[in-house]
């Protein structure tokens, strides 16, 4: 028996036991019919599952109210028939619904609607409300979102995928159209033909995604955007492979902190690790530290570097320009995410952004979830370009 079949049998057996305890004549024979109906119909919604259960487990219209009460309690989210814990283990316990007979609900007991699938409808309406709230928050500026609202976007962020351009690997892969002859593979296959190399095995260099290095500004003006981008790195597919650094007045490496299990906990650990969270900004000095200890030494070589900052630098812009030039000589692409960029007509005028502009392959906005699409496209772009050095002065 496969794991899926075993899980289905356990769920059906526990649901049948709950119905039997509620007074319905549900035995192993009906549970077997219910399991077969699930395998045949393969329900994709709670409504379809309800119809399968109703058709196979209920034999009298008088049993409908009790059946709906137990179904709403089990499959409505209040009770898990497998006995497993759901959701955040640190969250407060969910109140248990009591599948009682009609008229037996005591004072203070939750009232379940019967007869018309009211419990199921309320569950669907709640899911729709959550989805609607997520879509509404996706267009709002990250600076206007509370920490609780930002966590609601985690599900939408999990649908995104961080992809970087491929690079040639040192390992070779067998390909029929490969340019190089795989001598070992050819000799191995020659054993099957009496030592004659009838079949020539060819190989070609493999590919792997380029390393993504993220430098995120966590100064006071960037705090809400930093939290959103760090949450994106945790939730989006491919973000777990990124090297993450934060900076304000100093540089802090947070790659290990993002190995924990939940976005909220990862952000909390990031705040504890970075001592200058919501402090000032010295982009040039921290970028020099990154180049000296990490970037030029190999971490940024051939990588896609993402710098998230609004460009407000309290240090010398000439230092930032010099360090950006050093970084551009080793990095494959440099993408700057700036929440102040509201459109493609944005041009830097003064300060650190003006000094960094000539060395960026792309400058995109990161102020809303919908604007992150441009960021993902810029990270995945395989073309290495640089802005015109004279564009900043025009």
C-alpha cells in the first residue's frame, strides 16, 4: 500500500468513526465505498468531497443534519482527522467544534448551519476573503503595510520564482549532439560490441544557475522595503540559494539566518543579528567591506548582485562610485532595486544613486508586490549591459 493510499484509508476511517460516534450507522462497508468514490472522482474541492461522502455514507434524509455537522467539524478546518497539527505551532489553539445532534448544543457552543451546507459555504467565503485581501495588499506600497499584512503576502510570494542566468559548469553531461567525445563512455559501450567503438558517446559542458548575492539596505528609510524583500527571498522558489547581506552603518551576513522554518522567525533573527537595523546608511563604506572580504575574493565573481537601497548615502559618493566600479569588474550583472523608482523615467540626480547608476545593468522599483515582476525579469535577464556613464549627468 502506497503512502497516499494509507493516508486516504486513515482519513476515511477516522471520519467514519466520528460519524459512528455521532449516532450514524456508518461501518467499514460504507467507509470502503467512500474511499472508492474518492479514488474514482478525485475531488478537487470541499463541495465535491461533501457530495461523495453524502452519496456513500448517508442512507436516510433524517441523518443529513448530523452528517453535515460532523463533516463541517472535520473538513471545515477545526478538526484534523489524521491527528496532525496544522499551521503555526506557536499560534493559539483553534476552538474545537462539537458535532452535536440537533437541539443538543449547549450554551456557548458554536452553532453549525445544517441542511444547506452552510458550514462549507462559510469556509469558502473565508478563503475568498483571505485571497481578496492578498490581492488587495499586492498593489499597496510596502511602507503602508503592517507586519501582519506583510505576512499575508507570504503565500503570494511563494508563487514567485527567483531565477538567475545559467553559467557553464565544470562538469560535463552526455549529449548526443555534444562537440566532445566522451572517451570513457565510448569505451564502456564498446564492451557490448566486442571492444569495437560502434557507438560514439559525446558530451557537452553542463549548466547551473549563477549565484545570487543580495545586499539589502536596512536603514530607517528602507526598513519596510527591506522586510518585504527579505521575506521574498525566504518565500520565493530559488531564494534559499541566495547569499544575503544587510547593511546600514556596517555589513552583516544573514545567509544562515534564512535557514529557519518560517518567514516571521527568519526576519526576527535577522533583526537580532543585524545590530544597525533602522540606523543610518553608509553605502560606500559597507560596499568596500563587502568587496574586500567577500565580493572580489570570489563570492561575487560571475554572480548576479542585487542591491536594494533608495540611494540615500551619508558617506562620500565618490567612495560608492569607486566600489561599484570594483564590483562591476567581477559581477556578471548588477541589479539595483530602488523603492523610489515609480516608473521607467526615473533618473538619479544627486547622492549615492547618481554615483552607482553608471555601473548598474538594471534599476527597478521594489515598492509593491506587483512591481517585483520587473525585479524578477531583471535578475533572469542573460544579457550583461551597463548604463551609459553619461546618462546620470543628462
